[in-house]
């Protein structure tokens, strides 16, 4: 058994190195460093016109207080996709209604028990 595991001492750890700033400090209100204007070679992705022009619309559902994200076509305002989906929104609404009903039922049971 001693042949399988051989433990040897390790050298001691040296002193800590000083912490260096991530970026150089500049006085408050000083202008940021100048960045060159993007050129044709600095493009992150090319689509060759295959993607639709679209935008995201953020809506807060008044019933569930959940945020709904709708991706719409910029030209026609057609809804391309929605997160969460209509089915998921309906399920969340039903679960909230059930929880509200259960809370009212428990409150009613608690008030009748307290009256006795």
C-alpha cells in the first residue's frame, strides 16, 4: 500500500507580489483615450444582407410582473419571436391565479380557526 502513494514535502511559498492596477488611473473628468474609427477590417460579423433588420421591445406584463421580450421586424413591426412564449405566459398566469386562490383559501381557513 505504501508503494502506491508517495507524499513528499513541497517548497515553502514565497512572499506575495504587489497588486497592480488593471488599467491606468486617470483623473475624474478627463477625456477617455481616443479610439480609431472602425474600418472595413474591424467588422465583427458579415451577414451579406441575409438577416432582417430587427429590434427588441421590452414589455412588463401587468398581471405577472414578468418582462417579455419581443423581437420585431424593423420595417413591418411584425413580431418575429417572443420570450417567454405565449404558452409560457399563459402557464405563468394560471400558476399565479392558482397561488392567489390557494392563499385566499388558506386565509379563510385561518380566520375560521381563529374565530373558534
